[in-house]
C-alpha cells in the first residue's frame, strides 16, 4: 500500500488496473511532480520510485492500523480476464527485464508440462496466450497457493483484501463514470481542481474474445474459475469464452 500522510491517503495498487495513471496522481499529490505529463512519463518507466510504502515507513502495527482506520483508502479494479489479457499483451513487448524473465519461465513451465526437453532458443520472444494461461493457472484448485502467483495476475481480492479492509473508494476502471468518480476522490482529499486522472478506459472486449478463442474449453474454464471470487466481490458478470 502507498501512503501520502499530507493528504491522509492510502492507495492499494492493482497491476493492470490503471496503475500508471494512479501512480502519477500520487506523485503529484506527494509534491514530486507538478506536471501530469512528467508524472505519467516517470510512472511508466520507474514503477513506484519516490512513492512511500505504508509497511516500509511504519514498522509498528499500531501506526499502520491507525492510518488504515483514519486515512482515506482506495483501490482500483478491472474486469478480471481483461486484466489477464492486458498483462499478456504487455509481456509480449519484452521491454523490461521482468517481462523477458517471465516469458522464459513460461516457456520452461510448458516444456515440463508437455514432457519436452527442447525448445527453440528464442521461444520466449513469442509465447502464446494458451502457454501463458497454463503458467498462471498452474495452482488451479489450490487457493492457498494463489498467494504465490505474481501480483500482476494474482486475484485482486488477494492483493487488496477488500473483505478485510474498509475502503472508502472502490474505483471501477471499466466504468463509464470513471472521470467523475476519480475527480470526486481527488477533490475529497484536497487535490487541486486542475488535477484529473489521465486514463482512457477502453474495455477492449473485442480483443479479449480473440484471445479467449485460442484456448481450449478446459483452459478457459480454469482461467475463469481462478478469478471467481473477484467476479463475485466486484460484481462483474462472468464472461463466456465466445461473445
């Protein structure tokens, strides 16, 4: 969780749910940047640099609990499988060491899954969506192990724990009212009137279904079932494999 003591604000980041946009807002609120474009550019390339993690600033449970009780708390979320597709598309860009490392791990996992010993040297550069799904659902049916899934595709409820933490704002990044909702949140913590969330919330349903069509029925079922709790908690209608 990211904390801003001046604005008494706590944010729980969820990857591929407007993270870059919200990082830029937190950077501006913290006084690191005064220009939205500069803040977004920084957030794109430097992840959480200059932002303060609640657990790293406050080691006392009492200090943390007091802030969780008295500060404004928010998280953003997104349709679960759209988030998975977005993660896959980002991985395929291979622009970071993390992305390249994950792609190589995906290749190795599928080799073991298929009982193979060989693969093309550059196979990691072109991982398929079915292979990605095989990897991220490898703990299917064992919810205790879901905590070991990377937070880029870990179920949202296991990242921000909305059933245990009383959030003041749950921001639906798929909502047509996102601009109004985000403005209301920002104004409520004293953000300047010129500050608006720089986010274009395109749902990308057409793209999503084109990826689902690459999966077997069993693969799709495993993938959707893994995020069943997110669908229930956040009120999204469960998607089908085909439109």
